[in-house]
């Protein structure tokens, strides 16, 4: 079994906004150094020149990933309960196997016989739902961490601006703008004492691995002064002037946003595919209708916290 990376650490909206403010402060100070003697003008025009930066960062504060913890706990609880029901049904089979007559035959045909398939379908739907919620949460937290890392690299570039002259600094800070282990952060639910059979565990491991393969794993790390060859397609934070640095920051943020949107859409399609494989006929009363509506819903992506689309 392929090792699945651990889920990303929670990243708060406050942390994202604080990093945006740090970028604003660093850009303002760099302008004062670069345009010596115009400090008052820089202060006066700060809202005009730098006002969009907090908005660019705050766009990554979509969704409510913190509330997903409660959802995950509920799904895991339901999974454990369903496994316990399966064990209980085995005991029922043993208790009624000596029953005879029309009532016994009807009970066996309409309840005892179909129950394992019904339970299996519900169990698979819970597994898909738990994986989807965890993956969606991972996408959001990883996107926030990604934009924070972009902010850190931008601040490093801004701090390199020299006083009273344009810097000759030619090093470019490599920013691979992506979602860090987004879908790959999906982990298997905890089942407790009522463990699944080896076959079902293997099936789930296969599903999680499929999600992991779908992830785009990038490193937003320590290569703060990596020299890039001319013509590279990867977004970079460039030295030279405050505005050039901020423009390259915007490109890195745009690439990150594109990756987040792509991963969210991919996750949505994977979930729809998994749900469509379930057997609606082997559902408890009413569940087949709910499942069909979920599969056909045009706005299903909202359930999985897809980034808001531009107007």
C-alpha cells in the first residue's frame, strides 16, 4: 500500500490576512527605500497602490474547513454503527435459522437476505463521503498555506530592494504555486473496534490511493534564491522593483488559484464517479431518491467547497 501523506495542518483565516498585511507593510517600506524622499507620497497613495493585496489573499479564505471536523466525526460514528449493525445481523441470522413457516420465509427474504447488500452500499457511500470531506478540507488548508508561502517569498524579495537606487539583484525566488498535498491528504476514516473486512479495507485503500494520485504535490520550500533559466513556465517572484515583485506575486497567486480550482473539480468528479457505482436498489427506503438527486445536482461542487468562480 502506498503511503498517504498526512493531512495538512489547519490554517486560519486570520493567518492568511496577517500575511497579507505583512506583504503590504513590506511593499510600503520598500517603496520608501526605492523612492527616497517621497515617503509622504507613498503613505498617501498606499490604499491606491497596495489596496488589492489583502483582497487577493482573502479570496483563499473561502469555505468553512473548521466545521468539516464535526462532519467527519459524524460520518465515522455512522460507519462504526453500521459495522456493529452488520455484526448484529449475523447474530439475528443464527437466532432465526430454525424458524419455519410463511412469516419466517418472508422475514428471511425481505430483511435477512438483502441486509448485507444494503449495508455494503451504505458503507461504501460513507467511505466516499468521508474521503471527500477530508480531501476538500485538505484542499482549503493547503491553498491557504500556499498563499502564505507566496507571501513569505514576496516579502523576502521586497526586503532586498536597495535604498535610493534600483537593485541589481538578479536572483529570482522560485515559487511553485500549487496546492501542497491537497487531495493526497485524504486519509482513511477510523473505524474503531468494529473493523472492516480485509477486502473492504483494500477497496478503500485503492480509492484513497486514486485520490492521492490525482493530487498535484508541490514544494513551497526553502529555495529562496534559486536561479531560473529564461523562459521557464513556472511563476517566479522577480527582483528589480516593488511593482515587478508584486506583479510576479500576482502571477503566482493566479497559478495557485487555478490549481485549487482544478483539484476541487477533480475531487467533485471522483466523488460523483464513486457514488454512481452504488446500487440505488440496495438502499434503505428513501435513500435511493436522495442519492439520485445528489448525483444529478448541478451544484454538487458547493458541497465540497469549490473556490468561488469569477464573475
